[in-house]
C-alpha cells in the first residue's frame, strides 16, 4: 500500500467515524444481552453493569432491540476505526501492519442474532457476495431443453465450452450467474455469464460466441457487442468475450489464465 492509498484510507475512515459518532449520540442507554434457550433467542436490556441479567425485552420492543444491537455494532466499529487511524497516524511514512480487525471485519465477528438487526458501515467481501448471491434475477427461459451440460456447481448450460468456463469460475470461487437478464440500450440482453468482481464491487459480463464462422450467428454477436459499446460497458472494462469456430475450439488453458487475471485484478 502506497502513501496515496493510505491517505485515501484515512479519509474514508474519518468519514465513517463522523457518521458512526453521530449515530451513537442518538443511541439508547443500556446494553443488549442475548440469551439462547431451546432454539429460541431472548433479549434483555442492562442499565447496570453489576446486573448481569437485565430486564427482558419482548418482541414488541423490536425497535429498541434493533437500536441496542446497532449501538453494540457501532461501538465495536468505532474502536476498529480509531485503532486503524492510530496506526495510520504513527506510520504515515513507514508502513506497518494494520490492526487485526479492520472495520470491514467487525460485522462478520458479531453474533448472528445481531447481524439481522444492524446496518453495517461497510460490507465485507463475505457479506457482499452473500447479498449478491441471494438477490433475485431474471434468467433466460428460451429453449430450456437445450441446457444439457451439468456444471460442478449444479447448473445446466447449453454447451461444453460454457461448462468449462462455469467450472473454472466455480473452482476459483468467483460468484457468477448464468444467462442473467441485463437491460441496456432500451432492451434486454442475456450475457452468457454475469461475473461478480468482488474487489471492485461491480458486475462483469462474459459472452462466449461458439460458432463465429456462421454468418447469421456472427451478425447477432456483433449486434450484441454494439449494444455493449453504446452502453459504455466496453470502455469500462466490464466485458469479456471468448469465441470459437468450427476449426478452432476453446482453449481451456487460456480461459484459466484469464480467470486468474480477473481474480488478481
């Protein structure tokens, strides 16, 4: 990490710190205690540190429970922010190791019962991937019977080459969707793969054109690329294209190298 990146990180942390301090100023008094019994979760509020039990909070007090849960998360996040800012301040010119728990990791480390109650300051990669995987999307339904090849993840795809691509993405742990709807230029298109770039928090669209030496097929492929270009996706480096002809098949080694570059980017 260079000096510029450190300064950008410091700016980001100070912005989060201001936000979380303001939220804590409006937080309710007391601490939340969680009790698990017979598969159920019970919530209590503690106003006195010497009172280890606290007062039971029924689900009717869900707003107070959520606010107390948010307060607990915010306090831990503030501690993580201050710890990292302290390191940055003392090591601005000479880089050293950051705190063990950066603020992005605080959400992952709090109890599961609190996670559903709070709004994190920033998403960890794990939470970002989980939210993306669980979100609904429209998938192409045209000629479902053409999906004859099973991937290692359990999807059905239309060609052996798509199976190879899907399997390599899966092995590298890269989240993807198959034939997910994308609206561009006033119409819906279906890239073969919508790939999640976790580090850059954006989607990348991957089309594999399997018979580009067929004239009609090639014309449709070029129209699709035109739409990608008009939508600005090519200049934003959000398009990946691979292709085959009747004489030149997919090179799985090159595909693997491309995916390795995607992970490392």
